[in-house]
């Protein structure tokens, strides 16, 4: 079961990484749902909370790829298995970060966000935050089983 879970985790992290590479290279598909939006002009209109830079988006893609690599190392998929406690703790720390992302910053992201009337906010509530919880739980299972 752990190996199947690891394959699923690696696939999801790799796919999300590839989407970030696409965005970093100028792709525009789904960008309106990828960046939090804030109300402007008295709350009538929404605008992106920030404009992601290409190199930062590539860093996110690289970080997601590293997470996939760590899972591969933990279970021995494509690489020799590593059972060192440090790897378990690193993967666990990433899981905790994903749980924190799901909880959010109380304003723009996570289950407890205040800005709820944007396309990003709807996707965050129904896809991104739940996915962070599931991925975090999966990482904990891979780290400690």
C-alpha cells in the first residue's frame, strides 16, 4: 500500500510541478484560478494579490520536484531506498507545511480565508486546500510506515 501511495504522491507532485513550469514559461491556462485575488474599488472588482515572477514559479516547480524525489527515495522507487530518520523528518516537515497551507493565512488562502468571492477562492476551498490535506497525510504515511 505504501508503494502505491508513494506512486500516487510522486505523480501528483510531478504534475503540479509541470504546471508551474508551464506558467513560468508564460503559459496562461488556469492562471486566474492560480493566484489569490483581492477586492479593489470598494470591493466591486477583483485583481491578483501579486504577480508571480517566472523565476519564483520555477523555484516552486523545483521544490515540488524535490518533494517527489524525496518520496521516491523513501520508498525506493527508481532510486535506492533511504530509511534514514532525517528523511522521515524532512518529509514530515513538508507535510506540516501542507497542513498549514490548508489552514491558511486567514485572509487569502486556506479553509479560513476572508476573501471568498473569487475564482481562486472557490478553487482553493474545494480543490487546493483539501488537496494539501490529502497530500500532507500521504506524506506522513510514506514517512512513517
